[in-house]
C-alpha cells in the first residue's frame, strides 16, 4: 500500500490550503485514514482522523478550522485547512489503519504512512 500526499506549500496566515492523500490498492474504503504533522523541532502530533463510516475527530487546536473528508471512489482523503496560523507550519503526513472502525489519534495504530507534504504559514 502506498500513500501519496500533496497540496502543501506556502500560505499566508488566515489563508487556506487543501491537502490530498491518494492511496493505492483496493482496500481504501476499509481503512481509517488520518493526518499527522511534525513541526520544526517538535514531535509528530495527531491532526485528524476519519473512519470507514465517515466518523471523524479533529485535534482541539484545529477544531473549527480544519475538516477531514474522504472520497472512496477516488481512494483519497482530504484535509481542508482554513484560517491558517503560523503554528500550523509543519510537514503533514497521511496514514492508514487497517482497523477501519477506529478513529484513533495514536500513531501506533496506523499501518501505512505517506512521505509528507510541507505546509509553511507566514504571518
């Protein structure tokens, strides 16, 4: 299984970006999908997750600003990021878990990882 994340880049504070992650194979609709991020000098942290039924969770710092969604027909998960802040600057990683009924924020629950896409927010 391969995950390809894209959509990162520079953005102004208050602006928006949409990240996409395309997953290979035929089992996408059974996975829980998530986004994590690693800011410069910090540990990787959970951002958002969505299970195979569409149940989702967002980290507190992103609630009201970020939305996670999925399109099973396109094997793609999205992270819509609005009202960006400088502290959102990070490399964003998508991940997939075979346990598709969980909505987990623990990185150890995820079996497959993408290569990351850099988001840089300037104020």
